[in-house]
């Protein structure tokens, strides 16, 4: 299987397949349509490259005369800048049971509070064991009790929903 990162997307100079080329010069003026070889000659005379940026129709390519090395460098720099500005939100999970003790719930609420203050999304899962599944209202009460301990820093993203043996609820940090 081919590596996706190594697939070439830019057609430069002799790699352009179209016979006719509409040229956009460095200053933004348009020339053409010209024969592909005449366009290559113009680019070589300027000491630059011819980069295909699009297709006008099946036979005519739209190309820019530019310094391809500088163009690739600028693209990589912009990508790096965009990646740096991205916010990565992690999903964290807190597991509870129906008969959880008050102290244990406080400890888990403190941990959930840490996750939320760090900007993470928290999944609160309440596991039903054995016949506890028949008393889902107790599970909902436990989740409500837990949420009351963290409601000052969290808001509900997804209400509690039964998923096989788990009652799952998602909370995210409050803005502001």
C-alpha cells in the first residue's frame, strides 16, 4: 500500500500534462493561453518554476510562475503554525457504581474537576452490576448527585443514556 504522505499533488515544470497553459505571473497579471513549452521557457527565463494550480477545461491548465522551493517552505510553515494553534481536547473517563460511598464520590469528583479545569471532556460512566440494571432510577440519582459536586465547572454535553450495562453522561468545561 502506498504511503499517503508521499503522494505527489503538485505538478511542476515538465510534470504539467496539459498542452495549453494559462499563466499567472509573479505580479498577478495573466498571460495566455500559451503552449506548454512556451510557458516553461518564460518561467526558465525568469529563473523560476511553473506550478499548476488548477484546470480551466480538459486541455488548459492554470499555472503560476513562482519559486517552488520558497512556495513549499511557506506551505510547511503555515501548516506548522496552524498545528501549533490547534487545541487538543482529550477524553477522560470517571467510573462510578450505584452504591458508591460519599468519600469515594468526593475523590472522583475532585479528579473530574482537575480534568475539566485542564480543558478535557469527561465521560462519567455508572456501571450496573447484576440485578442493579432493573433499578436504573438509583443510577440516575447517583449521576445527579455526582454532577451537583462538579456543576460549577462543568456543563452537560450529553444527557445520561443507557449503553448496555453503563449509564453514560458527558460533561465539558464551562466557558467563562
